[in-house]
C-alpha cells in the first residue's frame, strides 16, 4: 500500500511538472518579454520611479490606520501589496487589507475548529479565508487591465492622429487624456500631469507601465521611447502597433469563446463533489458524519480536499496558459 501511494504521488508530481512546463510561456514569448524589458531598462529610472508607486501615497488615512499604514509602507515585504492596490485602483490601504485578512483567517479558523474539531481543516480554511482579500485585489487588477487593453487601441490611434496633424508628443498625450475613454483616459492624464510637474516624460511613461502592467502598453511605450531617442516615423509605427493589438484582442476573444466549454467543465468538476456531499446530507442527515469524526474518515477527507485543490489548480493553469 505504501509503495502504491509513493508511485501515485510521483505520478502526480510528474503530471504537475508537465502541465506547468506545457502551459508556461513559449521560447518566442519569453524572448519578446526579455527584449522589451531590456529596452525599458536601458532608460534610467529616477528614484521616484524605482521606489514604491507614488500613487499609493494618495490613499493614506489619518488616525491609527494612517500611522500603521505609514509604518507598513516602509517595509519591503508590503511593496508588492501596495503595487497591487494601485494597479487595481481600489480605495483601500495595506493596513486595511492585512487587518481584514488576519481577522478573516482567525474567525474562520475558530468557527471551523469549534464546529468540526479538525485542526488541519480549520487551518486550511483559515488560510483560504486570509488570502481572499488578496485574491479580490488580483481580480480587480485583472479586470482593470482588461478594460485598459480594450481601450488602448482607440487611444493609441487618437495619439497617432494628433501627431500626424503636427502636435507635439506632450500635446498629443494631453489630447488622449481629454478625449479617450476610461481607464486609458485616467492613465494618460496622469502621465500629462506628472510631466507638467517636472517629471521627465520617459519616467512618467514607465510609471504608467508600473500602474498598468499590460504587454500591449509596454510595446507602445517602447516604441515611443525608442523613437524619442533614435528618431523614426512614430506615426507609422503606432498605426502598425494598433493593428497588431486589435488582431491580438480579436484572437483572444475567439479563444475565450472556443474554450468556454472547457472552463465550464472545469468548474463543474471542481464543484460537483461539494454539491454531491451537500445533497446527500440533505437527503440523509448524518450520512457523512464518519468523515468528520472518525480518524480514517478525516484522513480520507484531507486526501480528497488535497486532490480536489490540485485538480482545480491544474485546470486553472491549463486555461491560463492559453494566451496570444
């Protein structure tokens, strides 16, 4: 039995490794990412750009939460959370997120342990409840980036038209900030405002990439920075970039449509065991009591939850790996 268990665990490990390798970025995609990062890194970032996003400073509060947040902002471990808050444009702070996460984790742990008297289950549920606020921030960021990518082609096209009629680079950014749609309007307005306050245009554009980590935006900003330093027909480059971005968005929508059935199947496979457990207990109360009170049943429950979580993660990675 132990040998079979070890073989099964090794098989799961190799399957997991194969899925991660298969769903990772291809060699061509990785090369493109490295090239863009190399081009952007050749431009010197000021200390303000390299540090935590300055936009986060606008969210500070007074009182105890403000003091706590000020102390937490100096810790390197919270910089990623600050960046996540700014990228998602959420009206919260690091202190609030950490307090909510801690309270949710402790309350869930206490409730599950008092109700089921299972330490591992209580710890798992507590950890899951504790990361829900961070998952929510990631969802808000993904939603905002998707909205920005949808608005970016029209904004860049407007930017190219403004350059074609003779406007300067900064004046064209102002036109986009005034006439484009959200959230591109807000981001280009922020670039124009920072440039007027004395921040170099190069740093203002790189800050926008920090606020909106979009691959399409990186391509646009890279084209602007390269043209600004070495010259070239920026209007023609931007028009070709817009065409590529629109084709990419169209293909992404087609892929999302074709994979809708697979994603729905994944949700059903993940939720079906929980739904069956609930229905059986409603029809026959106490049927699953042995899973929660008998030691062997508890071990089987832990194994089932672990395998279910692993399956959900693998399905998510497979769906996530389909990118253009």
